[in-house]
């Protein structure tokens, strides 16, 4: 009981708690004052209440990820889905640095060093933006491999079965009737310019007829592989295995020994990016759903934090604002905390 | 605990607030009294930098499980347990030092422990329906879901080099 009765409110903005001696002094009666049950300022209390709901929010997301992942029959290796561990580790480092800079901004503000506080705050904002930039780069790498969380864009198939084979055939048929405007630069023809607007181009035929000097050395060998893959699709011998070969040619799953080589083997989709053929990543659909959900919600939190920092930067960051900076910092540290768990769970497990 | 300075002070929540207790020079250990004190830095910038260095070292440690230095590559569970231990350590460091929880009064338990319990139960509740979902599968799911032998098939295909020009693996 006494513990809470005598404690002094933590925040600096709680100055009404100190003033009652002056008010009550001359009137001959004691002015009583109610203390809040928790010895901290309202802003900080609300921030901590919010953070405790955030703990549950992210625990539900992380928990469902763990449960989905370990309950799955097959889960892709990080290299199957083109995750780069060094990039993830670097992003972790960036977030840790930003946690330090916001703490230093708070210390500077408490010491009334306004310019210094502003500089540390700016550094935090820049580091947070760097994190989002790297995340965006990673997302675009996923998208370029046809890894999306949902169907219209996603080109992930779970296994090399008949459904996969017919999806590849359907895409090849599409490539035989590509509208003029969508022909990739390397395969454009003089005749295209004079052709009428509604015309289509058979890209597969055009690739076959392309002169060797228009293609790089890798593309020349890839063209030969592609022709064999097409034959294999139209006349498969031992179907399930042939389709596994087709899938391996289109986008190979890098073998184990992840540490040995960082890059991934090049498939037809990499040699000719315009092919955009369906790929096989066993367990890849569930992986994509959880990956984008987890990192997406985390990125939204980072973006909100950046917004708060941008708003704080418009203030004079002196001792009076220390409470505000502390609350923003609490939020930011929590965002860092979530990433501390996300990084190993997504990149290293 | 400070001793009462006026009779009114003994009335529990109705209290008179004195001048802030004089700040003690904070050694890292003498700093956590039950008073939330609003003065100065808790541990000083040197301590923050030490925590920062520890966080960097820990991140490197969990990254080591990915490198070829890691001796238990064939037993993923060792790496998982290690990484989770490292992550929990990092989380504790951030919470205790950067979020100042080490120096907060006892309210910190009121807010964090129920939330943590809730978090753990939320995840546990998912185990029967989601975690064990592949124990019993419908015919349709069986048809479409990937199975380990699909992965095996892909690996065999990669090794078979059926096509004349092998892919540069």
C-alpha cells in the first residue's frame, strides 16, 4: 500500500502532482490528492497497455506460423524461396542500430541537448527507412520469382503433377499469342513496327529463330534446354518424373549445403524472365502466405514508427518532450523485438 | 521506502507528494529501487553501447548456424534451440535495458505477465487444429498437398541430368 502511495510519478509532464503545497499552503486545510494506481504517466501507461495487446497480436501471428510450419508435411528451405540470410542479418543489424539511436535521442532530450536529440531522431528515421527499403527489395525479388501470397499472381505449385503440367502448357500457349506491346526488347523485330495494333507474336517461335548473337552464352544453352523441355511436355514418357525434370529446369530448388554457395542455380525463368512459367516449390504456398503476413504486419509497424518519428522531428526535442520520445521509443523497441524473433524463424529455420 | 512526513500520508492512496527523492549516483546495480525515478539516465550511454555490442554479437552467433562453421548442420533441432535461446536473450536485453523495464516499479509485472500468458496460450490453442492438421487429411487435400516424396522427386530430377546440357548447379 505504501509502496504506491509514496512513489513519485515517473514522467516529466506530470507536474500537477508536485504543485499542491503552494495551493494548499495558506488555507489552513490539507489538500489531498489522488495518486494513480500505477506510478507512471498516463501516456506511458497507455503505451504499455497498447504494447501488451501488441504482444498478444504478434504472439498469435508467430504462434500460428510456428504451428503451421512444424505441422506441415513439407516446408521449403530458405533457398527454395530465394531468401537471402545475409540480407536478413543485415536488416537485423539495421534495426538494432535504430533501437540504440532512439535511446540516445531520449538521453539527449533528457539532458536538454536539443540539436543532438534531433540528430539521433533523424538517424533513427533513416535507419528505419533503410530497413523498409531492404524489405522492399526482398519483396520485389520474391515477386520476380512468381512468389506471391495468392493465386492470380502466384506461380507456385505444390508438386510436379498433372495440374502443374497443364499449367505450364497453358502458359506456353499464352506465349504463342503475345500482344505486340508486350514483346520483350531483346526479341523485337523490324516487322513489329509496321504491324497493326491488335496483332500478336509467337514468342516461342521467335526465340527459336533468334540469331545467336542476340542471345548471351547462357541464353544460347538455355534455349536448347527449353526446346527439350517443350518436347518433354508434349510427349512425356514417364510422367511424374518428367514433370519433375521440367520443374527443375524452369526453377531448380537449390540443393542443401546452404552455406557453401549463396547464389541459386539458374533456371529457364531466370535466363528468360519474360517466360514466367509456373514453378514447383513444395510447401511454397503456405510459406508465402505466412511470410508475407508476418513481414507485412511487421513492415506496417515499422512504417507507423517512421511516421511518428517524422512527426516528432517537427517538435523541439527538449526535456519537455522526453516523455513523448520515451513512448515512441518503447514502441520502436517492441518493433525491433518482433524482428528479433522473425529473423531466425523465417530466415534460419 | 520513505517514512511519512505528515499524518495525511498514512491514508494510502490519498497522499502528499514530497520533493523528488534526491538522485543517487547510479551504479548499475543500485539504480533499481521501487520508485519510478524520472531523473537522468538509468545506466548511462556506456551501458547502452554495451547492450548494443552484446546484441550485435548475439546476432552474429545466430547467424553462425547458417555458416559452414556450425558443427550440427545435420541436426537442425540443435540450431533451432540455439537460435531461440539467442533470440530470447536478445529480447530480454532489449526489454530490460532499452525499454527500461529493469528500473520500473512492480507495475511492469501486472502488464507483461498476463499478456505473455495470453500469448503462450494463444499459440498452444492452435496446436490441435492447426499443428496436427496433417494427422488426418481429407482426400482432396491429400491430392493437392505436397509430400516429402515430391521433394525427393525434384532432387532426383536435379541429379539425373536427363537433358544434354546440365544446369550449372
